[in-house]
C-alpha cells in the first residue's frame, strides 16, 4: 500500500511551528488536546488519528494537502513560499528575514538532488 500522507514531513513542519512559538511538546499536547504519547509516537513515524491530525493542523495552521504526495501541482515552489513566510514573520526584521532567505536558498541549492 502506498503512503498517502507524509508523516515525517508533517512532524518536521509541526516541530518547526512548535519551535517558532518556543513551546515544548507538552505545551503542544495541552494546546491541541493531542496526547503527548501520540506526539512522541508521531516523532517515531506513527500516523495520528484523524481527530489528532485535525487538531494539529488547526493549531499549526498547516494544510494537510501539503503532506499528500501529488497534490502540489499548480502551487508556488517551496522556496517561494518560504520566502513569503519569512518576509511576513513579525518576529524578523527585514534584514534578518533576508539573511534567513539566503541561508535557506544556499542550503537548498547545496542539498537538492541533481
């Protein structure tokens, strides 16, 4: 059976959302109603149940379709979305947002598959 949801990518994005808010996993569990043990299992590759997934998506403001292979046709490239998000982040000065963009772009270009 084909994996229809990329749990590893979702968990990484969820972790980035958690870190950007300076929260612990316990804080996330309390904020979402998702058991800390479920979050721990997700970190090890387990898929959340539908209610847990819905709660985590709502809390993180992530979109489920971003983690379903083949559903990104017609969307902006990932780097364009990252740039827009960095520039819109009220926690970053314009100079620091640009620096983050340069770091992401440099790292992306170095690591992308040829």
